[in-house]
C-alpha cells in the first residue's frame, strides 16, 4: 500500500503547490489591476496638466505677440521723433531769435498808434510854431 500513500502524498503536494500558484496568480492579478488603475489615474492627471501647460503656453505666446507689437509701435514712434542734433539746431535758432522778446499783434498796434499820436502831436506843435511866426 505504499504506492497509494505516495500517490496521495504526491497529490497533496501537487494540490498544495497548485493552491500556492493560484494565490500567487491572484496576487499578481490584483497588483496588475492596481498598477493599471494607478496608470490610468496618472495618465488622466498628466493629461490635465498637459492641457493646463498648453493653455499657459498659448497665453504666453499671446502676451509675447502683444509685447512684440507694442515694441514695434514704440520703435516706429521713436523713428518719427526729433533727433538730438535737430533739437540742438532748434535751440540755437530759438536762442538767436529770442521769441520771448517778440511783440504781440496788440502790442504792435499800440506802438504804432502811440507813434502816430506822437507824430501828430509834433506836427501840431510845428504848425502852431509856424503859425505864430
């Protein structure tokens, strides 16, 4: 009867090893499932972050384009402004002409009227002097 007891022992041993292999397989399946779920969550998180980064990049590109346009506009305006040499020439002319000493139209009329009045007064005096002689 020893052959049947060895067969029973071997069957028990095979059965135990089979249960152990099934447990290992189940454990590997659970680990694989957890890994897949973590990978899915990680991929979703990365997709969200990637979309946010893309959005930020588009915003930065837009702001950069606006800054570039403003710089171009600023450069174009600077091209139309007077250069230092031109301003220096104007300063020399202004210093030469001294526009602060210019008279206004009203002042010129007043001066002319005063001169005419003086001439009339002189003429009248001369006429009186001639008439008295």
